[in-house]
């Protein structure tokens, strides 16, 4: 890997037990402002539905506030779940964002529901969850961004008109979506935090098949993971247990807020839960002290041949989440002084 490793953040606005969605959103804003000053490359927010433990349901709305509160960092969606929406409305939302904050907007897209299928069907009653429909929406999106859409009655413009197009990315935890990213000349965000078994081969295939586009002349790839970084091994282990417990509960369909370590300190994972953590969740998470995390992230970046890591984390105490991102910036040398 010849280029220095860049760092970015995916923030899901997690709601802790006893906290509120407003608290979670204010914390996301604070993380973004600090990430901007610490030298992070981009800050993405997610789309989730029918899950009270995550406050982020409308990334395109939250992005307005985040971009306005920051100066340099790229702000994006990680992602817009495209089948939930009209392609025209997505184009208009992101053209508006690009007009307000030119050159700083990322449109990350996925085809997962971002929740359950009932919610997705309510968001977009015409959603048939097919790959063909997803591809058609991507086609429509390109015509709207290039002002080439029209019907027998005349042109259809996505307004406002903008001189630039937001950078487009495809979120992928498997091979199919990576091929779409290559075909459309979009960036590829490899979602290892969703699928720890996702193969580095999808990056190879993406780069080999990539077709340059107007907005992305060369292939761009980032690797997204859950990351926990703490000053001591003991603290890192405590935070890791909180995240492991959270992942196990999500496996059971329990989407309540994040617990604190004191509540689950004495919890003993069952044998089945241990197996689940070992064989399904372990590769989704990197945790430890700064040196340990840097070593593992660098190894993974080399293994996947990427020069950008996108970190996401869930902790009960906001200070622990913010400290993870601060330590990462310090360890990788991207941190810059904060001027209050």
C-alpha cells in the first residue's frame, strides 16, 4: 500500500438506554465537528427504520446540519437505501446539498431495507426488492444528475440545477453490488462491519472491471468496520464486551438502546452466543489499544488493497466513542490541533 491510510467515520447516531434520540443526534454533530478538526476524510451517516436504538433515519436531512457545522470534511450518506425512495427525490435532495456545500457531498447508496421489509414497503409501496429495480433506479439517477431525463411530454429536471455532481458510492457486503459500482464508475464502500466474511476478491474484481465516470475517473475503495480504541487493554475489553453484547441482542431481534458495561459486566455468553461471536461477528470488529488497532487496521488495508478505513462504533458513554476517534486520529497522524 503506497498511499498513507486515510480515516473516515460512519456514525449511526446510537441511542443509549436511558438516553434520547435528541441526545444521540447532538452527539453525532459533536463527533462530526471534532472529526473535521482531527483530519478525517469523510463523515457518513446511516439510514435505519423501525429501530428505536438508532436515531438516524433520514441522512439527507442530518447531512445539512453536519455540513453546516463543519468546514472541510466530506459529508455523506452511508447510505441512502435507494429502493426505499424515488430516484428523482434522491437526485433533488443531493443536488440541493451539492448546491449548498459544493465539492463536499457524498451520495453513498445501498439496496438493503435499512430495517424490516414492512417498513420498506411503507416507505416505497412500489418496492419489489429486486436487483433489476435497483439497477433501474441507478439508471434513473444518472439521467437526473446529467439533465437527460425526459418523457413524451418533455424533459424532467432534478432541481436545483448544480454545477457539480455529488460523488456516488455503492455500499457492498458481497460481490454483486461491487460489480455495479465498477459498471457505473462509482466508489466502493466494502461493508465488513455488516459481513465479516466479505472477501478481498470483490475489491480485485471491482478494480479490474471499473469503468471511469465523469465524477470518478479512477476506482476508489474504502473498508468499513466496527472499531473500538481505548487507552488501556482493560478499557478496550470492557467496550468490546458492550459491543459484543449489543450484536448478540440484535441477532435476537432486540433493538433496544446500548447498555453500559456495569449492567452487563457479569453477563456470561452462552455457548451458542460465543460461537456466533467467534464465527460471525469477530471479523466485523477491530478493538484494542492504539498500537494494536493501528497494526490490525493496517493489515486489513493491505489485505483489501484500500487506502481508506471507515470506522464505526457503539458505546454507552459518548466520551468513549469520541475517544476512539481521537485516538485513531492521533495514532495514524491525521490529528490537527483544535482551535476553540
